[in-house]
C-alpha cells in the first residue's frame, strides 16, 4: 500500500472515531480502549474490575478478537452487557467496528465502556476508536524492556497496568527500571501494579477507574 492510501485509511478511521467520541460524550459514557499483547491479562483485568465495580458503576464491555467468543462468554457471566467483535484476521479494532457495536448497547444506562482490543502491542495503538482513555497492560512475564521495543503504545496510553506481580522474583523483571523508562517516554502515564491472580492492587485500580467515570460524567451535566 502506498503512503496516500494508508493516510486515507487513517483519516477515514479518525473521522468515525470522532463521531463515536461525540456520541459517547453525549451519553456520558467513559470509553476505555484496553490494549496489550495476547495473554497479558486483559480479560482477567476486566473480570477483576467488574467484580469490584458491581453495584457501584455500570460497565459495558466490547470484546475484540480475531476469532471466537471465548472472552465474551467469560465476561457475560458477570451479568453485564457484552458485545463480541470478531475482526476475521485484522490485528486491531477500528472505529467502524466500534460504531456498529455501540448500536447494541443502551448507552444511557452505562457509565464506563471497556473495549478489549485484539492482543497486539503494535497495530491497536495506531487506530483510534473514539475512546476517552487509553489503557494498556504489560505483564511481568513479558519483560521490562517492552516500552523500548513498542514505544507508540506506551507513549500514547493514559494508564499502564503492570499485571502478574505474583510472578515478580521468578524472572529478571525490574519494576524500577520499567517505571524509569515509561516516565521518560510518557511523564503523565499513571501506573498501577496488580495481580489479577491474587487480587493485589485491583481495588486501587478499580477505585481510580470508577473515579474517572464519575469525572467524565460530571463534565456532561445533561446526562
Ligand atoms: N500468574 C498470573 N497469571 C495471570 C494473571 N492474570 C492473568 N493470568 C493468566 O494469564 C492467562 C491470560 O490471561 P487473559 O486474561 O486471558 O489474557 P488476555 O489474552 O490479555 O485477555 C490466563 O491463563 C490467566 O489466568 C496474574 O496476575 N498472574
Ligand atoms: Mg482476552
């Protein structure tokens, strides 16, 4: 593909992403684009978040995957509205897919919409969906050097959740080194350390997210 074709694709995506963002803002729904490599713990973090926000914050979930509805079925068990998107091979979600998925939600009855993007540290960062927050997970098992190798996602995210802290000490993951690296790349990045397995750190993350949802809704007094 030549450069002009690629720019056309990005421009078209951005236009729909802006429309999604406007719709979500009007409805007072904080959309969170959750990105990470396969197996980092996206679905586990969503599950842990839903457990903690139950009865407090109304959360909907979009599950993006190349194939299958395995994650959507797991999340549906929490009794929240879930829509599965299968990209049929594409390595990321795009704004048109989200636009179609939004039609399946009663947006006025949601506070937060968590979008689990396709497992990948590269492409998802290049396609805006209309989200108000970009969140990413890095798991301890992946190594602390990943921000250097995949800088776009780390520099464009608002929040980084470092998952699988129960594995610290089993390998050579250096949390201080990771924090130094991401601070250099993205000084405003908020960092949480959690273990979806033990539950450690999840209360702090869920409270922070709920607060962001309230803040977002507060900026939309008509909702
Ligand atoms: N040890 C450990 N394993 C975890 C943790 N969080 C998730 N996992 C496991 O990692 C695997 C992938 O998790 P999943 O949530 O499906 O990741 P996703 O592909 O990013 O959605 C599963 O086997 C989880 O049980 C954690 O905090 N610690
Ligand atoms: Mg998943």
